[in-house]
C-alpha cells in the first residue's frame, strides 16, 4: 500500500484531532480546547478537512462512506450542541473508524481484493 501525499496530510489531520482529544481527556483542557464544545468543533473541522483532502469518489463502497460521513458529522454537531462527553467519545471513535475503513479499502484495492468502480 502506497500512501499519496493526500493520504499523509489526511492522516496527519486525524492524528492531530486524536492528539488534541487525548490531551483534553488527560488534562481536562488542552491548548485552546477547554470543554466538550471546543473539542467537538476541533474534531469537526479537522475531520472534515481530512475527508476533503484524502477522500476519493471512485470506489465501490462510496455509498457506505457517505452514510458513515454524514453520521459522523451529525454526531459531531450533536456533541457540539449538547456538550455530551459520551456523544463526543462516540463521534471521535467514529471519525477514527472511518479513517481505518478508508485505509483498509485502499490497501485492499491496492492488493486487488476490493473492486473499484471505473
């Protein structure tokens, strides 16, 4: 599996979001993030940028990726408005899960196991 520059940038954005979330969990506030609302906003922005930069529109599982992405955005906004730490945790887990799924699909396509659309 070869990572393109877009994959590397998208992965870096996700790693940044996870690092801020981990710092927030450990210290109760990290950098400019002081509460659930701030963390949800950071997750939404970095997750959206990661998807826009690293996303692809040419693979067989695009419909599932769209449903997952819309669900993730919805959870992010629910966390933003309700300030629920549980919803925030689910949102961050789904964000990481979508990235993992994208990497699995990419590696499977590279190995010939996943059919891509033409």
